C-alpha cells in the first residue's frame, strides 16, 4: 500500500527517537512491499526558533494531507519562560485540534526483563496488559476559567457526544482484547461524572459481549498499584486520564518504553512516545528509541490497518528486550542507534 507519513521530530531527543521510528518503518515497507513516503515538518520549540510559530502553516497543511503522523517530543528549558508570547506545547494542542483527535490511547504491557526495573514486586506486575483511553478534548482543562484577587474557578464540562464517542472507542477496542472495560469517574461527587457513568452504561448495552465495570478515580489510583493485572481497557475523562497514565507509566520500568496514539478524529492519527524531550540526555545517542518504535507499530495497526506489519515490529522489540544490549535507562550501555539497528535486524531475521 501507499501511505504518506508526516514526521514531526520536535525538540530535545525528539529528532533522535523520531528517526529511529522512521528507520523501522522504512524497513517494514521494504520487507512487506509498501510505499511509505516521509515528510519532516517543524513543531514546538524548533518551529518557534525557525518560524516564530509552534505549529507553522506549512506543518498544518502537511498534517491535513497526511495518512498518519509520527511525533518525537516537544518542549524544553530554552522555551519554558512562562512569560514567553508563544510556547512549544501550544503546537501540540493546536495539532490535536486541527486533526480532531479525541482519544489518547496508551497500552501498558510489561516485559519480564524491564518489569524488574518497576518499583512494584514481580508478583504484582506479572501479566499486566492494559490499555488506557483518555478523553482529550473536554473536561476541566478546556472549561471556562476565572481568576480574581480572592478566588478562581475552572469549569468542568462534558457533552453526551464527547463522552459517547470515546467510550464507544473503548468498547470497540475491548472486543479485540479480553472484553473488559473499566470506566473511571468520580460519580459520587461530580455531575460530569454522573453523566459519564450513565452514558457508559447506555453504550455498554450495544456491546453485550464486553463486561463494563465502573470505578471511582481514587480507588483506581490505588488498584493500579495493587492489582494492575486485573485491568484490560480503562477509559476515563481528560484530567483523571492525565494523572492515572503518569502513575501507570512508572509500572513499565522506564518512560522510554511506552508508546501512545491520539486518534479518533476525521484526520490522521498522531503516534508518539509518552516521554518528553529529555533535554538532559539530548544529542548524546542515549535516548531509548523503543517507545517511538512501538508508537510506529501502533501507527501501522491503527492508521494504516497493517496488522501483520505492526505485530512484526512488536515481535522485534520483544526480541531486543529479551536478548540485546539496551539503553542506559534500562540498565544497558547501547546507543539509540545500536538499539534501533537491533530492532531492524530482528525485523529481518523473522522474515
Ligand atoms: P515533559 O514535560 O515534556 O513531559 P518531563 O518533565 O515529563 O517532560 P521527560 O523529558 O520525559 O520529562 O524526561 C524525564 C526523565 O526521563 C529525564 O531524566 C529523561 O532523561 C528520562 N527520559 C525520558 N525519555 C527517555 C528516553 N526515551 N530514553 C531515556 N531516558 C528518557
Ligand atoms: Mg511529562
């Protein structure tokens, strides 16, 4: 198949990990006979430096024409002055809005070798294989805000439609997995959560083969550490998802390992590692590329429908996690390039 992929390297280690993802996608294209084209564009701090805009017009135009987007990372101390007129993160928000993506998908699967780096005991992390779906467009982050000398307010608002589309996504995904959805809310206190719960219950009726459980966010925070293996698909609103996915990322052993996808809109999906721009290690080939490479696998599966190709990348990463020297964050001594090469070789070896 033909696919045009926009690559947004961004800042810090972003360019290093993005080029690792592209190298693996090129290998997959060769092995399976696809024609992928890659177009690099500016976003974030890099785009502010070069064009004075965190999401310049030429990037926007390319995004609207893309089949999928592979992103490195955005931001860094150089642009972090809170009084600056433009900030790198505005580029991310503008991109999400432009593409209409509303579901942020974060799988968490622990490999035995890296689970040893997790703060949880091995018996707790055994069998963990879950996916978070975080609503991305609504809730308290986007509500009306006021601030006076004496008080401040942040409005939290959700429409039925916003809840329904993301919950449906969770049920559809659960059908391809262990058929269990955990919907997280705070329905004992919040009106938006009561609406969330009623919509989730109604949607569940359309998926009789999938089990739905409701869980309060505070107890979810606890169960994520005490019995993470019990969960399959977890769906929740924007702020709860922000907090819980950061908590969950600790279970994986390194930030460098976890992929994510932002999908659901009419436009292309955006695939990126969950880590930030890691300015402390940028430019030294110390960055772990596996989170980006696994994001590229999600891109193949979700945006291009290439299931076998995605599985080939994931199997190659598993092989590398099992047998190869890894980057420093995983206790190894390998460079970003060496790990990327090992993944590409593992892709070939299985051909
Ligand atoms: P952001 O605000 O952009 O999300 P952050 O403050 O969460 O950034 P990161 O940039 O993700 O922070 O980095 C946190 C720590 O994890 C840093 O010490 C960084 O070096 C390390 N780290 C992040 N990503 C990787 C990676 N791919 N490989 C190795 N180490 C990483
Ligand atoms: Mg962060």
